[in-house]
């Protein structure tokens, strides 16, 4: 009789545990889908460099990446992204690829709206963009970006100045996965300088950095990985895509240079984020 009672209690306990686990899983999925994909975190990054002229002290660069418009980002969310970027009062704004989610179809009004919103992003000096792998899956990137005031850096570079005659070089690479990176062309500015100027590198997939070889840079900004989209405490990213298998966290020192990877804004494939809110990066320069 007593054994039957113990067995009965044991069965109830098991049911209670199973139900608890199922509820926890359901709650976690709902949280990852509807809560963690909302809002934007501004991650501020301090960039110390005493070799730059003091006029660059306080320079602010905002990086945003992996919008994947049509996933968890639509017009309302994009308006919030633009508003958040503009609040940073940046000198330079950079977008490191993946504008529209693969397989998403936009109508003419949506294309025009997205174009208009990108043009509303403010930068005191300049705005730059590089292509991501999803930007090869449709014509939206190629249709929209030329109608904006972003400068496309595709295996090319540009000089920008802020209250100084000394330039900073912004280098942008074609997508590592689906594009045709040309490192010689991208870094061809080296021939014009006796000493290498301060150089910022924009690339979509962070693992591409291992192919730069002897082309020097001071600071690199990448996206693509979403930092795993789903992360667990003490473990980190559960999965990262091709092109982000080696560099899966937010910061690395690669051959003495800083590589920063932003977690991005939208979602790809699964409309989930866990312990990984949408974000933009604010780089603040200190030269003194």
C-alpha cells in the first residue's frame, strides 16, 4: 500500500517536471520571438588612438548591420532604427550589409519607404555601405542604395576628414560569400602614402579578415553573424553561419588590430533572438 502511494507521488512529480519544462520552453520561444526581437541597444565602444590628430578627438561613428527588412523589421521598426541612429549625432554612419531578408517580396511603396528612411539617416561627414550575402539574393540592394546618399564601397576606399587636413581612410570589401573580394584594389591607396594612414575596414563576414594578409588596417567593423542570434549564458552563440565560424563574439584583436562585430538588427531564417537584443554600435574616438 505504501509502495503504491510512493509510486503515485513519483508519477505526479514526473508529470509536474515535464509540464514545467514544456512551459519553460514555450515561454522561452515566445520571449525570443516577441520580446527579444524588439527594441535597440546602443553599444558604445571606446577607440583610443594617440597617433591621430587631436581634431579627431570625439569622432563618432555609428555602425548598423543586418537589417533583413521583412523579417522582424518592417516600416515601424525601421523608423525606430533611424531615430535611434540620429540620436547619436554621428559624424560617420556605416551599414555593413544585408538590407532585405532572403525570400521577402517588397511592393513599390515598401521599396520607396525603405529608400526614404535610409535617406533620413543623418551623418555630419559621410555615410558608407558594403554588401552582405543576402544583398545578392534579390535586386533590392542594387535598386535602393544608388537612390540614397550612402557611398557604396565595393573593393574600394574613400578619404574622409573632420576639422583636419589628415585623412582617415574608409575601406570596403565585397561580400566574402557571394561577392568577389579584391584586396589589392581595396587597399590600392597605400601607393599614395609613405606612412600608412589610419584605416577603417568595413566587411560583412568577419572570417574574411584572415584573408587580408599584409594589408594593414587599424579598426575593422563586421556583421553577418548576429552574434549567433540565440546565445546562452557561459556558452555564447549556439550557431553562427558560414563566414562567421571563427569570430563568433563581439571583439577580437587580429594581428594587432581591433575587429568589432555588431549583433545586427533583424533576424534571418528563424525570427528569434535570445540573450541577444537588436543593437547598433557607437564608436567614440579618443586621441588625447
